[in-house]
C-alpha cells in the first residue's frame, strides 16, 4: 500500500454509500422490469458494477482490504462488433464443464447403453478409452447422447454442472469442410462475436454479453 494519493476515510465512506444507492436502484429496476431485456435493469446493473469496483479499489488503497463479492463486467468483455452486417454463416462455440461426482452412476448408465448396443463399447475401446472404466463410460455416453441431452440429464449420469459458455460468431461464408476440426476454438475473431452467453457457478446467474452495438 502506497502513501501517495491515498484516499481519505471520507472518500471510502462516500464510495460505500454509492454502492448502497446503486443496490437500491438495481433492486427497484429488477422489481419493476418490463421484460427480459429491460434497459433499466441493464443500466442499473452496470452502475452497480461500477460503484462496487470503485469502492473495492478505494477500500484496498486505504485499508488493504477487499470486498467479499465480485460483479462480472459486461461492457468490456468483447470489442465492438466488426463482422458482416448481414452474416450468411454462423459458428456456435459451446463449452460446458462438468465434475464427475458419482462415478458408479456414470458407469451404470454407460453399461445400460452398452447392453443395448454392444458396438458402442467396441467403438469407445478402439478410440483409446479402454484404459480406464470412467473414460470409456464417458465415451459411450457422449457417443450415444447429444450434448444438450447430457446437459439436461447430467444428474442422471452422475455429473455436476460447472461453468458454461456459448459464443455465436458471424462469417461471410461457411468454413471449408474439415478445415477447423483439429483446433475448433483457435480461430475465433472476437470482433465477429454476435453475442455470448455465460453461466457461472460463481455468480449463480446467467450473464448475457452482447458483442453487437446498439
């Protein structure tokens, strides 16, 4: 902590009061929201985020303390959209994280599928999954079910959801078949992201981060 330009106690107190005011306004906006994309809620959220960040910084500078909460930013997550005005092709990038919390349930579900289709196990084994029962079970289940069905039924498979993200990117024309399969996420141009949706266990809410200008 430096003594240079150290904030005063009054400045820290004023920042704390600003957070309280922003909290009240955010709650009022949420209670009176007119729809899913109410601009008043969005504006109140951003003001609350800015007030909390300012208070956190002043608190740390003055007292070497931090707040126990963090509000994720939205405005600077993505650069302004600079893709085609009328996209003729889209790429949807999805990542979902899971924890294997009930391995026996996972194995039982895979065995149930294997009993119905013995070829599924053979395919998973030939792909290199036979070295461990859990990897083979995952190969069986993800080979049998669509990712969206796994997501909706994750508890049945002994899985626990972690963070997830979905990015929609725009392009002028579809990619050549097979050209990106070896590294599907390496060629993402942030300026072509039309919209992004994050779900985080940390914040326990869905975050909509749009890359389009309004």
